[in-house]
């Protein structure tokens, strides 16, 4: 919580500074949309995609009017993946991972008419973990061994995307590239013998977002 509070204070101070420097033309708003995410190791792929969502608030403070802005955000985002397993004891099935984060990106936004390009770093604090074991017959069970304590509490990475501005709203497409492993010590293992520990070793977050933002 201290990390979140410090980050929020920093963003508010930065936004206030930019707001003052540009004569009070900062814009605030809400945003939300769809996540399509998975875990990657060395190369990002399109396998085991998991759907999630993102919802939050943002401030857009002009640095150069109508050209360059800085946009800090605070959002709740759910990412994850599906991983397959097959062994003698459990048979075959898949694990569904849902990881909830409070994510704080700070983006530089270049405006080209009604089109914008944005990019910057992000940090995210893990708030909740939900893992389900889905057997081949469709039975869904919780996995108590895979709890929040086995995951890194802080994630960070790079974000970049494009947006289209309309009157009072915008449509955006963004990619978040995680730089830290989701599991502590680079991997996550169960007490039972499964492939989960191997699949999640050195795995990082990868998420594509589609969202709608409304400014005030």
C-alpha cells in the first residue's frame, strides 16, 4: 500500500505541475476495456490467450499544446493465461490463471490531429490471484497451492499503443510488455507433481488492450 500511495502522490504532483505550466488545460477521465493476455518466456506468442478487463482513471496534461502530452493513469487490470498439463496422477487438463493488478503507467502522448501515439513505462502491484484447474471433462476446481504468496507482488514493463480521438471520447489499442517474472524466484511450483512449474518458469506478462476513454 505504501508503494501505491507513493506512486499516486508522485503522479498527482507531476500532473499538477504540468497543469500549472500549461495554464490549466489538463484533462481528466475514465477508461475501460478488454485485455487479451498470456505469459511469455523469451518471445511473445499468440498461444493460450486469456481474456480479462481493465478499468481506471487518467489525467492528460499538455506539454506542447495540441502536440505533446504526458498521461499518467491508475487502473485495475486482470491478466493471465492458460497452461496445459498432462501427467500420470492427474491425467490431462489446463490451469487458468487470473492475476489482478493495480497498474500505473506514465505515458508520453504525441498527437497528430485526431490520432495519437503513446508510450512509456508502467509499474503494477499484484492485488489478487485466482487459479482454476479445468479437467478434460470440464470439471473446474480451485488450486489452493497456487496462491498470491507464490507470485511477485510488483510487476513492471513497457507500454505503447495508438489512439483515435472523437468528440468527448477516444478509442485506444495498447500493448503491455512485462519485464519481470510473474513467479517468485523465476518460477511457480505445486506441491503435487505437474507441469505447471516448468511452464511458468521465467514467464512474464504480455497483454494487448482495447479500450474506450471518456474525458471531462
